[in-house]
C-alpha cells in the first residue's frame, strides 16, 4: 500500500462500533492510518466527542438520505459497516475493503429463517452485485459477545444455579470479547488481502465447562440440564415472535457455534498469530455473574 489508508466506521458510536473505533485509536494502530472517521447520526454526543479528542474525525449522516452518506464516505479506503444503509452508498465509492455488518454467527450455516439474519444474508448476496469488482469484502463472525452471553436469556442462569442446554452438555460455544473484535477488525484491515469470511473464537467452552468456570463466581454448584434438541428447535421455529437468542440456543446444540480447532475451525491465527499481538480474553477474565 503506497500511502496510509483512510478508514470510515459507520455506526462508530454504537454498542460494537465504539469498540472497533477504540481499537483503531490505540497508539500502535492509529499511526498506520491517514485518517480514522467515525460516521454517526449524533456527532455531538459524548462518545463521538471522546473519539474526536483522541484524533478521530467525527462526521454525521442522515440514514434517510443517500447522497450525504456517499459524500461522507468519499475517499475512504476501508469502510466498516455497523448499520444497514451503507451498501447502496458503496456503489459509487472506490474503497479497497468493505466490512459488512455481519458481526455474530455465520448465517450461511442456518437451515431456518430469521428476519434479522435473513436481512444480513441478503445484504451479503447483494454485495457481489452492487460493489465494484475492485472492492474486497471481509465478513467477520465472532460468535457470541463475551460480555453479554451468560444470562437467563440463553438459558444460563448463574443466580438460579441452573444452566439449560438443548442437546448434549458437551456441545461447545464460542465467545469473543468486544475489544478483541475491534482489534481483529483493525488488524484484518491492514492485511493486503484479508479473507472473505473470518471466524473468531476468543474462548470456546462446552456448557458444562462454562458452568464449572462460573461456579466460583456464584459460590455454589451449577446444575446443567439437557433438554431434547429436536423438540426445542421445533418449538422455537413454530412458536410466535422473533427470538434470536432462542435460535442461538439450538445452534449451540447443533455444533454450529463451535469454532474450536476440533469443531468448525477458526481464523485466529490469521488475525492474531500466536497471540503475539494481544491475548484473547476469555470467561476467566470477566466478572459475568
């Protein structure tokens, strides 16, 4: 790369977006970019202003107006999308690299419909039709966010000392911390040709292993209860409402979120070879009780 790249993070003040921005602003990474743009709807709020003080350019956009967004993204070499309206704006840009708003689980592995994930899958299909051939795409799938994955919404109630698992309790699940996702996106953006699909696995444990780790936090044994996987999946898919967290529970039982070396595999070594750039955070690093 002959000159330092300009990177634009659209939705950079959002829940995940701000962790990606903070990773770009780390001193060892910040110097590798000509400009770091935080594109947000409310540039005057505290988080964007914090980033501005650290040297980022804060730009605002109207999600209902395409042309201003195109103008904001002009001359960007790398575009990281944390919202859903960027793809159309990308058609007229000459960005080298585009990160879709995929963050989560890989929708290509699903055999069911979910409105949110279907939209992301459609977005991904439209990329090849709408983006210039010179723009590479890198989809990042970190699995479950480490900071928000232990709770009753996933059937893991530490306070009640009871974890429910659809399928075998040896089924593994991967977690990646928000800061590690941010660092991964930065380092992928610095690769000459990043992979089209990247699976991260900051920590991978079986539900029974999660229970044993969390027992020290709740000062008591946690019961792990197995439920029938096929019945649970059928009940979720035929039941009312859009409940992604319930979909995730049976995906764990099916082994579709197990990106350990013995499972579906991961791309940790591409992003962070030998953990020489940083150490992946795991359950033992967080107070998740």
